[in-house]
């Protein structure tokens, strides 16, 4: 949402570039921390209630941002927007309870695809809004969309009584939030602070230490925030590891390709596109993710989610191979983006399906939240790594330095490797899961036992 105005934020918010970089970082950070917590709360109080709360939070946070003209309130609003992202894993888990089994695969695939569709469509839309009016309009539009979503949830989403009352693990939530915050801040700021700087190493090491202590605490807690014993089941564990690698592969296109499109055409490899034009070249990829959601569902029904995940990750990796060789024209990059997006559309739906098929219903929200967190971890690693590559190999262009062609190519190579690592990890997920052994009509969990729908 803020990408079209990111370069202007220091002037718009009367602050420094280093400080306004947190406008993006804090959203990613809060989203990563909130997803598993929202999932656990949804398992306890009911998923529809958490969806309503997330939509309200998005509405309020968008209004806060729309009214902001300085850094602090903008950071508060953007952090709240990140917290509203808990909507996604809870929504995916709820679909398995309210959609008929024969349609659940398509529904989960479609919602999983929205993780990429929103970004692909949001970039050109945000650029157009900024060019057509005031930058505050970005957040007023977001508030209007949030209000519409809130009304739709209340009016259209069935009120499933799926709550499993339990004690909320406050210590676990605090420990997870602290550990993830330190670790992800270290990663996201590594390209700015330097990978070998004391701040980067200190944040990463401290974050890992806190997370280890948190894991020990969770294993000793009767009602933990995250059931690590369930998460350590081999199919779930390997799916989450694959999610990190595939998340890395997915994020690179959103970071690298728009920069390549917008480089001045005085460079041999620059394409001279405006940010609006770049967004329009990227937008078909988002639509492709949505179009291939039914394909993913069909593949899961016939081949199982494990094989579907491998196919999606393979196509994702091949997309970067195509992009490596097709960098000469904007439409060439669009072809690469389409292939990458097909891979994401196929693979992203398989991951929550694999997790849900090996997780008790009472822990569904939390389990999908952890899987979404692992994808977010992959995107954060990709962001830091791509930024480091692009700033480490540059050439002068007037008063500034820009990444070289080889830097962009290296990014595509790294992304392809990450996707193919995801294929290798997915291949080790044990066969014989419920979805693989049973027919397509049985591969989705039945609605919650005893659940009632208003």
C-alpha cells in the first residue's frame, strides 16, 4: 500500500529516511507476531468473532493512518494494520468448518491466493490513487474496504459455535512476541545496519535465545499458545520448513522485478517504467494466482496436497529461471511474473491443507497461524537478502548508485534455489496422509463435531 509513497515518506512525515523505513517494517513485524496469537484466540473464542475483531482493527488502523501527518501516529496505525493480518489464517481455518467438503479445497485455495492477489492488485491501485489525489486517500480507501469486509463478515459468514474455551497463555504470547520481534528486526534491518554489525547480530542472537526459552516454556505449559508437540509432527514440521523456502521464492518477485522495471532506460537493462506502469505489468500475476486456485484444488483432490505443493514450488522455481533469461523487455518480465504467480497459486493452497490434515480441529487456527508465520519468515529473509544483494553490487547513475544487471540476475538465481529447496523439503513429507490415501471426497476434515451454525 505504501510502496508508491515510500520514497516521499521522509518529507510527508517530517522525519528521516531511516525512521520512515519503519512504516513498512512495523507492519510486517506485527503481522508475523499476531498470526499465531490470533489463531489461538480463534480456537478459544470462535473464529468468526476473531474475523470481526480483525476487520474492526483494520478499519480503525486505516483511519488512524489517514489522519496522520507525523511519524508516531503513522507507526501506530501501520502496526495495527499488521495486527489485523491475523484475519488470514483464521479465515482459512474457518473455511474448513463452514464449506461443504467437496468445495473446501477450492475455498482454501482461493483464500490462500489472496496473499498474493492483494499485493499484485494493490500496487497499481495505490499508485493510481496517489497520482490522482492526496496520499491520505490511500488509507481512506483501505478504511472503506475494511468497513465493507466487516459488514460482509457479520451478514454473510455463518456464526459457527466452534469455540473451545481454554486458558490463554499470556507468558507464551509475550515470549513469542519478544523473540520474533528481536529476530525479525535483526533480519529486516541487516541490509541497513550491516550483517556483521553488533546491532544485527545482537538482535538475531537475542531473538533466537528468547525463542528457545519460549519453546521450553511452551512444552511445560498445560495449555500452550502453540502446541509444539503437534507442530513437531513430521508432516506439519516439514510443511512449515517448506513454507520458509517457498515464502522466500514468492517475495523476491515483489521486491526485485518492480525495481528492474523502473530503472531508467539509459541503462542497457533499464526499462524506464513509472511506478504505475510497473504495477500494471505486475497485476496480471495476481489475477493468475486467483485463476489457478481451482487448479490447485483439483490437483489436491487427485494427487494430494504433498504432490501439489511440489508442483507449485517447481513452477515457482522455473518462473525465476524464465525471468533470468527474459529481462530485456517489460512484457518479458510479465511472462516471468505470470509463471511465478502460477507456482504460488498452486503451492500456497497446499500448505494450509497439509497442516490442517494433521492437526486436531481444536488447534486448527493456531496451526494455520504458525504456517502463515513461517511464510512470513521466508518473506522477511528474502527482503533482507535481496536488499543486501542489490546494494552490494552497484554502478553509478548520476548522483546515485543503482544495482547492476548481475545483481538482479543473482536475485533470480537465489529465488530459484529457494523454490527448488522447497520442492526437496516437500518431497520428504511422509506419504500415507489422510488426503493421499483416501478419495477426493474425504480429503477435507468434516465440520467441527457438535458445531452449530446460526
